[in-house]
């Protein structure tokens, strides 16, 4: 008689017995049990009812802790989505998830065609989630402790070429669009940071401003005279008292989707693939091309890890040769 899920059952039993029964005795018992089960069909039980499954509560407790640590609401919602999806797709309560559950799930996602970098990011979130639960004594065992992080090459980051930057500047329909383009190129700020900036944040005299980045961390950004002129030209024509630096067509502070729609419009006008973060990549590349150290660029971008900055900007062969000619000591 065929056995369904026997292998998974035996694997679970082996892990449990290893905790309480000596190895040789454990193997003998498992062998005998395996022979007995040959006469039975073994099926996986249905997920426990919601009444006894507190998985959502555990996820919420974790996210509350991350909020206290200073994670942005956008990041927290992204965590929530990934963790709820893990719970839903595996179909087991968080407290009962095993290494096999998660390994099988990751394997199925790879088979489904999900990118390795996406899965790697999810794995990191699962790992911090289950580690927190274990540290808080909310689960008996961390199912991520024996799962190796998937190997994935960093996805290439593409910056605008000099010709593309010029096309984007020429494609601006008004002073506001022109100011946004110049500001993104000059500061390398994130889309969320751009939206949150107020007019009073801009120090035109010293050509700088303070922004709040990820984790509500403050950092200082700088801009040039030309960008300052573009900003002042746009702001001087406004008749409103809205504190936001940039306003949408509805005369309110830009939303995330509003900036995205502007980028789509620029794409349609220029034939260039335009998105807000690509200005950030371009800013990093331009800074490095002009001789700024990667440590300084990392500070301007608000990165806590230098490896992240390295993914943003890659040395090109011409700059490598120029540096060699400049610094070679032979």
C-alpha cells in the first residue's frame, strides 16, 4: 500500500527522538516504526483552527518591537506581508514550523521561478523573526538556525548615462519637474525622503539640508548652486502655504505613487527606463567617478554597510586606468 508523507513523518520523529533517546536506540525504534507504518496510509493533518493558532499575534508582537526600534512603517508593512505569506503558504502555525517546512517552501519558491535575491531577502527576514521569537521564549526551537542563506549574486544597478541625464533635464515640462530632477541627481536622496522634505528644511545659504532616512536616522545632504537656483525658481512661483517642498498637481504633498507616476511620464517622454532609485544609483556613480571615496559616498547615501554602497556603484575600466596612471609608483 503506498504511503503518503511517510518520509516527512519519519524525519520529524527522528528529530524529536534525538532529543530524548540515545542514537542507537532511536534508530532501532524508528526502523521498527517504519516497518509498522508500511501497512498504513500517512497523511498530513490539516492546519489547526484559528482559535488555537496565535501566529498572527506573534507576527504583530514582533512588528511592534521593530517599530519601537525605529523601522519605518513602509518597512514594517513589507515585513508583515512576507511573514503572513510564509504562514499562509506553509499552512502550519508559526510555533510548529520546522526546518523541513521552511526548506521545502524555499525550494518550491525557487521552482516557481522566484529570483534568488528575492528569496535571500526573505530568508534574512525569516531569520530575524524566528531569532526574536526564540530570544523572547515564544517558540521552543528556531527553525531557521540550520538553514544556510541562499547564494545569490547582487543584481546589477544601472545608472543614467550622461546623455540620458541631459535628455531627462530637457524633458521636464515645468519648473517643478526640473527642480525634482536636479535635486535627485544632486543629493541622491530616497523617494520617501524626497516626499518628506519641507521648504523650511532647505538651507540655501550653506547649500545643504537634513533628511530623515531609514530607521528615522538623520543625515546631512548637500547640493550645488544650480540645484539651488532650480528650487528657488519653482518655490518662488507658488502661492500656497503648504510646508512641503514639492507638491503634486492636486496641490498637496506628493505621495509615493505620485512620484512613481512622474517617473513613468518621464519614461514615456524620453524612452529611458526611469525610476526614482535610478537617480540614486547615478548620484553614487558620479560621486565615485569624480574621485570621492566610497566611504564618503556611503555616508551621503545613508548606508550602514559599505557592501551596499559597492552594489550601487561599480568602477568602470576607464576610471580604473586613470587611477592607475595617477597613483602607480613604478
